[in-house]
């Protein structure tokens, strides 16, 4: 085993475990993205006559074979590998020989990591957009099924004005539409190519073509100057996690409403039996655990965002190993968002409002009555307000 930074000196096993951390487990999701970045880099090196075209073909074919083998379960990233980058390069060199050792020319693990992460985050943002749109379809189905059902609108947890299932659905749908826009806007920070910035100071004397890899990888721009790449670490990640946190807040509030509506005291809704659980002691119980976990998930998303921003908040410019600790909160927030959006979309398809249990207090129409007096009698609103209010303050 030869890591990308190996110099032949001994490494304490405890140091390896601490510095590698979770990377050998977390990096599984980055394999296809690191392969894409590495192939683009190899093609650029060949185009610049920095490696031969034969070596380039061997590298690209070897990387594709390793990706296919990983997907098939033929190999995995181990602690000894340390991360996805060493795992791929060491196996590539073992498989194709000397050509594999030419791949890292003009590249640092710093810009390699950042490139794979950016490609991954770009795909994640697009994937989340699709999942949120699917959630919006479930909301639309609920509005179509029962949109006309009347609901009390609440302020201060008191009946305030008339509402409906359609209005309730519409409010959340707008929030999730905004989440889609937010996920798309995040691409402004994600879609910049850091490849070729190396350790953060470029590759003096080496004629790299950074625009080549920008085009090949579909980035919107090449990140310039090279010192900006490491200084930007955590920004795209935090921008995505911010949008996730906002979206999860809306999911949490929707879950909170549904939990209230599901209580025996309200009994506004029923849930499909397959989305509820039971009690280990009370035979009669059907528990809305999914909604409770959805309600709590917003806290985890917020914590992931805070952790990500705090890691980078006071770092000097340049690369620092602290940045490795961005992966756990970023990946945790993404995974939780994917699971939460999907489960809410599934749960909503089985929600049924029970109009026979929904009663609107007479006072809920008081504002409409004040408006009627203004319209029919020409009263100033404040006078109409007092006239109607007098009926409820005796």
C-alpha cells in the first residue's frame, strides 16, 4: 500500500486511524465522481502532451473498470487506503502498471478532493430538486382529493379565520417550490472547477489547460485565481446545507401540523396503517413515529449547517486538514434530507382529512362579518371591527 503522500517513513497505526477518520467509509459515494474527475485530468494531460495517448487510454479504461468493479462489490475502500483517492490510484497502478503513476501529474489531493466533492454536490442538488418536486406532486394529490374540506386557520393556536385543505396544502407547496429554486441557486457556488489549482498555488512551469477540464466536466466556470479554490472550501457545502435546513424546517412544520391533527382531541386526519407503529405495552396504540422523527430532523439539519460553518469560520487561507471534517455533517444532512422528503411524499398519499370531525367556531367568521359591514354599509373598517368585536366581548 502506497498512499498519495507516502515517503517511505513509518506511520503509527493510531495516527492513521485518527487522521483517516471515517473517510474510508464516507468516500464510497465519491467513487464515480473521483473517476470522472481523474479521467478528465488524464485527457487534459494527454492533450497537453504531458503523458502519452496510450497511457491516457490505459488510465481511462482502468478507472472505468475500477468503478464497475466497485459497483459490483469486487473491492471496497479500506482504512489502509485512507480515502477514495488512494484506493483508486493504488489499484489503478497495480492493474495497469507505470501508466497509473502518471495520473497525479499536475494535481494535488487538495484539488482532487474538491473536484470530486463539487461533482457530487452538483448531482445531489439536482437529485434533491427531483425529490422535492415529487413531494409537491403528493401535496397536489391531497389538495385534489380533499381541497374543499374546511379547516380552521390558527393564530396563537386559536381559531382565527376560515381555511381549507387546499389553502393548507398551498402554503407548504409554495415553501417547497422555493426550496427547489434555492437548490438550483446553490449551483452558483458549486459549479466552479477547482481542478488544476493543485495545493492551492497552481502548478508553476507545467502547462496545464484548466479550461479543458472545465469543459469536460461541465463546470460553468474555472475557479480563479488558484488561491480561491481552498479559500472557498465549505462555502458551497454550507450553501447547500442552508437550503436543506430551510426545506427541512418546512417539513418539520408540516409534520407538526399533521401530528396535532392526528391526536384524538383533534381527529382531523387519519393515517394509513402502514405508516404508523405500535406500542410495546398499550395494545390500542398506533403511533405516528414517522412524523415525530420528521419533526426532529430539522434540528439535525440545522446542526449540520452550524458544524460546517464553524469548521471553516476562523481558518487562515490555504489548505488545512480541518477541512476533512466537513464530510460527516455534509453527508449526514444530505442523506437525512433525501430520506425525509421521500418518506413525507409517501406518507401524504395516505393522509385523509375527516370533515365530520372538523368544527369551525362561530367566531372564526368575525373578520368576514366586519368586511361585510364595510362593503354594505360603508363603515370605516375600525368602526365595523368594534361593532363585531362587541358581540364577543359581552
